């Protein structure tokens, strides 16, 4: 695998921004970070000898006040 220097990373970042847009790249980074964090937690659980890995935490459901949608019309 070739070594990538600083300028190559800058060019790759610019190309990713152009292709996907800033919001999509930010969400990809956030999801990648979350996946890495979960992977580390699971590997540490296995190394420490826990018989059952930690259950993934589901995000709390948004309350109606936090929703960006208007009032629901039934």
C-alpha cells in the first residue's frame, strides 16, 4: 500500500467534499467514529473475560418538543 503524505490526504478530503457534500461527509465521520468506539468496547469486553458482550445502546426516542416537524394533523 502506498504511503500517503499530507497533500494527498488534503486532495482526498477535497474530492470527498465535492463528491458527497459537507453534511454527508460529517455524518460518515460520525458513524465511523461510533463504529470504532463500539468495536473497541467489544474487544475489551472479550479480553477482560466477560461472557456476554455489552448490549448496544439504542438512542432515546425524540420527544414531540424536540421534533422539527410541525404539529401533527390527524
